[in-house]
C-alpha cells in the first residue's frame, strides 16, 4: 500500500533523518513518498537519501500552478514524485479567509488572497495540469476532502489519481470502484 508522509517538524534536521531511517528499516522506500510544506526541507531530505520519493511542497505547487496559467509548465523542472495539491473545499476556504483576516501585513494579506483565488481557479481548470503531471510520471492527489458531496463532485469531474480525507466514511461509496 502506498503511503505519503508529511513531516511537520521541518525545523528539526533530525526529523528528516529519522523519517528516512524508518522508511528504510521497514523496506518502504518503493511505497512511500515524503514531503513537507517547505521545499528547502524536502531538498535536505534528498541530500540525506537521493532515492526517496518526494512530494511537491507548497511554494513549488504555487509556482507550478502559476506555470500552468502562464503557459510555462511544460518547460519547468519538476523533481518530485507526488503532487499533493490543495482542493478548495468549503472548510478550507473558511480557514484560509480566517488566516487572511488575521494577517498583520499587506504582503501576507495579498499572499492569502492570491493563494485562495489561484487554487480555486486551478480546481476548476486543473484537469489539463493533472494530465500533464501524470504524463511526466508524477502521481497526483488532492487534499483534504471530507464531505461526501465534494468527493462525489471530484469523482465525476476530475482526473486526480487519489484524494486524502480525514473522514473515510465520506469516500466509502467510492472504495468499491
């Protein structure tokens, strides 16, 4: 069974080393992708072990989506194995709007506004990107879908290869497919 791990302790170099040690110890190298929202942290993990499968980080995903909208994506270097991308669910939109509201600088408010609208637009127009990534050998996944209606909509309209959920009961009807 494939597994993706997001290392949250990105400030601790020891976290990267220990995570990779555990993956190797249990012989999961061919079945596990490791990532973090920090691209620099993912690069550090690759220095420790260049054979590990890695996940596109937040800033790389934003650059990739920007590359799609500007037509530059086919020319961009993508050195990751899994694109775990956000899906703008109602809950996620509320959370991001709250983060934007609490932002203390104009730059942060602008970033959250740009992020929210860019990801929403990508969710609507993203199938060509998903297909492009898959042709380049990058596995695609959306996170986090927790409402059955959102999962149902995605299953009917999207070419993503997998989803992540906190509520497996929401995807139960799709497990048999």
